C-alpha cells in the first residue's frame, strides 16, 4: 500500500526536536545519521542531522536539518494531526507539545470530539490533537 509520511526540515534544531518528541510523544527513534557520518560530509555542519525517522504510535515522521540560508522556518501551512481515544493521554500530549510553544486553540470538547486542540510547538510545528470517546 502506498503511504505518505511527513518530512520536517529544521533550521539546525533537529537533534533537539528529536529529543523533545521522544519525551513529548513517546516517540521511538528508528534512524538518525548526521551529515558528518554520511558520504556527503562536505554538504554542511558535521553535527547537523542529515536524516532521522521517528515512530509515533503507528506513524513515522522523517526530519533533518536544512542548513541553507534560505531554509523555511517552522511548519508553514502544514499541521501534524494526532488521533487517539484516551482523554488523559490527549491532555498530556497537548501539554507536552505546548511547553515553550503556543496554544492556538485550547484542548476542549467539540461537537466531533471529546477533546480537540491546536498547538504550535517551540520549533514552529503545528499540531492538532483530536481525542475521540474511549473505547
């Protein structure tokens, strides 16, 4: 089956983002390679992340550092959506992502969900947390 995975480019903060998502989302790091560890070691600062893949639940997020001077900042018009059916866990994830970030829409009951909220994390990445009724 064809799949689509988000790929986030950070401006030199990818390693910090990986650690943050490990803590905030219980993400599992599947792969990480720095530019210095790659055959393309002349393409940027050796310590920058050339590629990393993390697993969050059943999904993967890929990321890297983009050291180009014109690299885009933050998440632009893309949001990453987290869906779950555990209200306490939704609250914890939302609070974790909001730490040093900003709440766009507080986590609250809506007509479609037990809890829904939007947050921009400290890296400028937009997240939507949607919690359905527990099963």
